[in-house]
């Protein structure tokens, strides 16, 4: 459920016409709905009602400060995966005690900055990282609160590039080694062990892999407590999938996911954290684009858009499907045709959809990529010296540019040319 609906024949974001946004901001542009972000955050928060919990939004999904502020005001914590994300969350006003730090390659600078600025916990992914955190924390005269991210060796049954919970993936500490590493952690001067972390992948459309992983976490909790560790917090990761097509079977709802959490780890007396990213931001954003040309190829018809793979890389990178819909609502009995939908970038990978049946469109028409709010703008680049795609946030009947489109001068002036040239 989102707040991008046709109204009087025009696609709207909440109460704002996308025609108006295209006219004032230009295209391509990302447009987010505050009501949808809010609704999705609350679904998770309410699903965990009755147990101590914190929903830590995985901000790598969509990290504009306006989005972070929207969610933080509802009580969200943040899951960050880099020093840059940590700084961005702090800039958006999120206090350190609501920020968890994930990621396989935290550097010394990142660890130090988080300890100085305040951190809820580090989710530690390896023994070398554990030693580094201990050394840095001890040198500052503090103990760093940590969970160890365990790799439960379960198949998340998702796209290979976003599966993280199998033993062959680079993530976490093998669960079979966990007790030994916890014993090592407990003996380190700069470490305070507080819990367990697990995250098995993204865009999961079935609860069974979560259930398998969380049962292993529950067993590990008991074993570690037996070993004398004070396990009081469980970070259960993110990964719940969203429907990318209307026709697809709907993935499980946050309520079902919450019930699963209560069923598997609810009686352990632990505080629970979850780190959803995609489900909060995905359907809360669209990418607005304009048709530049309709080109007749050899037995193919190309819809050439002003958006490209540098603006939305998911189709090229993950073979992802996005529904692409006209901003002007198609009337009953409209002409339909089959397009390859592409961008202007100079490689064949710049294809959003092949042989996609669509209402017939013409140059100048506007289209919207649905479900583009997560892993959209954050993965954009300036490839082909295309300006970084702007972002717009809608709330009720008003909208604001939350990241402006840079001018060519701004882009070009970031280069520095050595004096010998
Ligand atoms: C990416 C990631 C998430 C968020 O995953 P979603 O599929 O967007 O919910 C949560 N936790 C960690 C550690 C991640 O790397």
C-alpha cells in the first residue's frame, strides 16, 4: 500500500500532482511520500508492540536527511554501514544511542568517530574487527558495546547479490565458531558484549529462512548465557521483501514477521532490534521520468527515457523488475504496445525493461517507476556526466526539493586539474 494513486486522471504523490513536480523540478527525479514512509515504519513498530524493541531503519536504502528526520521523529533508530552514514544520521539529529553500526569493513577512523560521537552498538563481523574495536576503545578509556554478527548458514532464497546468510558469504562469524569468539570477546579490555546480531539478506519473500535463522539465534542465546555471557539484546537484521509487481504474490506482512519474532525469540527477555530498509522506503518512492523518443528498431520499439542506469541501477545490477506506469492515467480501451524501455547511457546494460507491454506513449509523456524508493537514489551516480538525480519529498499537498539537481558547472568544478596541464 502506498500513496501514489491516480486522481482525476493524473498520478499523484499524496495530494501533489506529478505533473506539477515535473514542471517545477524537471525530470528525472525521485519523489517520496511521507505518509508511506510513516505507515511502513509504524507497521514494524506496532508489529513488535509488547516487547522492548527499537526499529533501526537501514539508511543505506534511502539516506536523505529529510527521510531520516521523518523516521527519527517517529522514534526510529538508524542502522549505518559507514562513517559517512554515521555522520549523516548525526547531522539529521539522530542521537548516537539510537545508531547501530553494521558492516564488514569498519575502519579505525570510523570506529573512533562512532565511539567519540556515541553509539548504541557495533555489530561486529570478524575477530580482527573485534580486536581493532577493543584496542581503539581501550585507548580511549571506554568499553564498546558490541553484538557479534553470526552467520547462521541459511539460504535466504533471494538474488545472489543480496543473500548474506550462507557460509560462503563474506558476512558475519560462522555460527559454529560463535561460542569461541564470544569467549575471546569477553576477555578483551575494550569490549562489552551485549547481544547477538544476524542479517541473512534482502528482498526475502518467505518467512521460513527468517524462522530458521531466528531459531538458531535463540539456541545460541541459551548456550551463550550458559557460558556466562549477559545476552540482553538481539539484532535480527532487515530483509523483508516488497512486492515489485502488482501481479506477484504478496510477500509476508510486517505483522506476520513480528509474530514470527515473538514466537522464536519473544520469551528470552531480550530487547529486540530490527533493521528494515527496503520495506520502509521501497514503495515510498517513485522515479519520475520523461520519454525523449520513441524509436522504431528492427522488429523492436524502443522507449527512450531521460532516466538511465546511473539514476536507477537495480534493473541492470539485480535484473530487477519495476512497474513503469504513465503519469496520465490510461483510459479504458487505450492502445497498448510492446517496448524495450531504455535510457540514454552508452551501454546496452542501460535497459530498464525488455518487451514490456505498456499503454502507447509518445515523446514528452511522463512515466513513473514504482517501488523505486529503496536502493534507487542512493545508488545513483554521475556516469556519462549526467547530473545526480534530484530528490523531492511530498507531505500532504506540499512538496520540497530535498536534494537539488547539480548544474553542469557544479559537477565539472569538482575536478581539479594538475598545474602541469
Ligand atoms: C542492507 C542491510 C539491511 C537492510 O536490508 P533491507 O533488505 O533493505 O531491509 C539491514 N541490515 C544490514 C546489516 C544490512 O546490510
